[in-house]
């Protein structure tokens, strides 16, 4: 079967999708990082220790992730409404309301904006009471993950909308537990490291969680790809399939770098040299992760062969 080539959706709307994915991954990751702190903090750690210094920074990461999500969804709404209007036509509430409130996409978008706004509010307030605040932040992150697929291919998944939404949610949660936590570690902990042994404890606590997150993301992604593509012909001849191959290559590169970090860099932690090597490799891994997010933002806007 031949597939018509589709134009890659590289536009303002794609930027909004990419920012939304980045915000969701970072929100999930900041929750996971905050939950990890008791596992690598010791009784000897004081207010100047790495856990104490990383804690408020991680809460700021969560707040920033919530704000990024809200901005991304507003940008996506602008792109969606703009696509329905004539070039140069002014956007008014009368023109936007039917699109945002009376369409399937709009109702899904409203749910996403509501979850993002809740996450921003919780992250901003919850740091004052970290224990119950983390539970509320985790709940809002779960809401973001569950609502994220409501404006994409998930509702039209060949195996049913519930299955598609569930797989997409697991895919996003797994990616957040893996790459989102790594990004939070890079932002909240690496810039303030003075105790290299504490960083080694943090990475030791994070590594098993990263394996679980990567496993969830890859397993759900494989099932999603098989459901949307179906066969090798569609994988190599359709624009969707070729973009999926690009995403898979980026994923393989990111996972390969993570495996190299675990085997080669982790044993050297506990020293200043080990910390420097981890910083360099983490920046590279997150750069590949950003490219992976960009590929995903393009992929979800392309027509899938099986839909």
C-alpha cells in the first residue's frame, strides 16, 4: 500500500505541543525527585547540605513546569483558533469560543488547561507544607498525564480510545520519571554540589527509578507505534512511520548515553572529577531528550497509517 507524503507540521502549534510535553515531563520528574530526597538524605545532613539546598530548587522547578504548561496550552489554543480563521482575521472571543468549548479538541484542551493550572497553583503553594504538598503535586501531575492525550491520536487508537489514552499516559509518565527527573537533578542539584558523596547517593537512588521510567516509556511507545503503524511497509513509506523512526533513533541514542553514564560515570562519583563528568554527560543526554520531544511534537500531528 502506498501512502501520500504529509507535510511536517513545523509551526507555532508544534512549538506549543513541544513546550507542553517538556512541561509535563518536568512536572512528573520534579515530583519524583522530591519523593527521592528522603532516600538519599542522611541524619548528618544540615541546612547547608545538598538535600537541603536542592529541595527548594526542586519546588521551583515544579512551579516553572506548571507555568510552562499553562503558557504552552495557551499557545496551542492560539494556533488552533488561528487555523480556523482567514489570514489576517482578528481573533475574538466570539470566534474562539465555539472552537475551544464546543469541539472535541476544545473540550480536551480545557481539561489540559485545567490540570496545568491546578499543577501551577499546587506547586506554588505546596512548598510551604512539603509532605501533603507533594501528594497534591503528584495528583496534579497524574491529572496532567491523563489529560495530555485528549487532543491527539489517542481517542482514535485502533484498539480503542481508553487503551490509547492509557498507553499515552503511561508513555508520558515513564518519560517524566526518567528524563524529567534527570532534568530536575540537573537543575536543582548539580549546580549546587559541594558534597560529592551526597551526589553519589542521589544518583544511586535515581538509577533504579530511571530504569523503571525508561522501561515504561519504551514499552508503551512500542505498543503505540505498532497500533498506529501496523507493518514495516507503513513504517518506511509513510511520513508518520519515517518520523517515528527518527524518534526511535533519538530514543535509542538517549538510552545508550544513559547506559554509558550508569556503567562508566556512576562508578567515579563521589569525587569532583566524577561530578564534572556527570554534568557533561547529563547535558548531552538532556539535549537528545529535547530533540526527542521535538520529534514527538511533530509526530502527534501527522496522520497515522492505521487511523
